[in-house]
C-alpha cells in the first residue's frame, strides 16, 4: 500500500458515514415537519423552493464526492513528492465543488411567476440567515486546521517535508533522526490557500442566500427558516471538509512523537485530530432549521382557518414590519 493510501481509506469511510448520518437526519426532520402540517398542501411557490433547495443539496454532495475522487486520482498520476501535496487537497477540492454547486443553486433560485407577483422589501443580512451553531463549528474547524498547519510549518526541517532531532549521547557521540511526511510549509502552504478559498466561498454562498428572491405566498418566518436551512447546509459541507482535512494533518504531526517521544506531545496532536473529526461530525449531524411542509401565506396566523387569515392580513403585515409591492404583468 502506498504511503498515502491509508488517508484515502480514512476519507472515504468518514465521508460515507457522515453522509449517511445527514440523510437520516433529513428524513427525520421531514417526518417531523410532515406531522406538524396535517393534510394541508404547500403553495406552488413554496413547494418549488423546497424541491429546488433539496435538489441542489443532493447535487452538492455528489459534486463533493466526484471532486474528491478526481483529486485522489490526480495525486496518483502526479508521482513523486507531488503525490502527498495533491493528496492533502483531496477534500479541499471536494469542499470547493460542494460550495460551487450550492452557489449555483442560489443563483438559479426560482423567481416569482404568474401575472400577479409579490415582492418583499425586507432586508436580510448574512447574520440573519446564518445559524450560530453552524458558524461556531466552522470557526472551530478552521482554527484547528490553521493551528495544525502553522505548527507544522514552523517546526519542520527546511525542506518543509520532514521533522527530526539531533541528540548527544552519554559517550559524546551524536545521533539524529528524521521522520516524514511531515506537514511543513511544502504541504501547509497549499492547504492554507485552500482553506482560505473554502471560507471565502462559504461566505459568498451566505451572501447569495441572504439576497435571493423571497418566496411568494409564504410568510416571512417560513422564508427565513428556509434561508437558514440553506445556510446551514452550505456551512455543513465547508465544516466537513475543513475538519476532515485537519484530522490527517494532526495525525502526521503526531507520528514522529509516537516513535521518538515525548508521548505527551503525540497525545496532544491526537486530541486535535479527534476534535477535528468531532466538530466535522457534529456539523453534519446538527439538525437544520425545521421548515414546515406547508408554507403559511403572508398575513395568516399559524393554526387559524382561511377566513381568519384573510381578516388578520393587515394586522400581521404590521407585526412583521414588511412592505410588499404587488404588480400586474402586462
């Protein structure tokens, strides 16, 4: 088995397991929202928005897997020292593909249709649509990866690929040893650039989510819940790729200390690997914003009948503090 094949196996098992967890959570969340909606049918615009969001999310996961496999294949073809450097970018490539598909989904978000349309003039900021737990997990995995790469870069030998020490024995003779691959600047610089690209791409997705058209015939709270779900899905892919990239880096940092000591340093690095995996797994398992199957129409009160919704439209509009413009297409 080639030196980096164990990393391929680790990445494959981790991605498949986390994707299965995500699918189970999506099914459970859908069942909860379905039970809460009764026999009511969603509006056409709301149904189209939900379907579009789900299709894009599934396509993003597929893009992640395809890009990761393609990068792994490219690493085998690279040969020599480039094999390890390209291997380190396997999940980063997958994460960028995931976010690219997510951004494409926001750009192609369904616009209002029909002769009479409704536009909401409520401003949504990135902070409004971003779930705080998802941001915290992204910050944790980003910090863990950056710390690991900086430690590796500053402690590696000048070649940027190995680590070692020289020791003076009791008889006055000197002995030295070196261990590699080690995540020095040769590996760390491309990974730092890739991590920065993932964070920027994630922010771009959040901006697109905040600015996408509002869903007609749906309440502001329903529209916001769907935006927050989309934001969490985008950050889920970014957090997974950063955390799953950081874990092998910590493993490579620990290897020379497992062989030569001190063992305390090795344990610290292994704990960093576990923290990276834990944060990535938590991001995937974190339940998204619960979006009911049925979208409440603007101005309606949850649980009220259709007549009550019509009579309370003006009051609800004032409560929501939103201005809507209606226009008729020629």
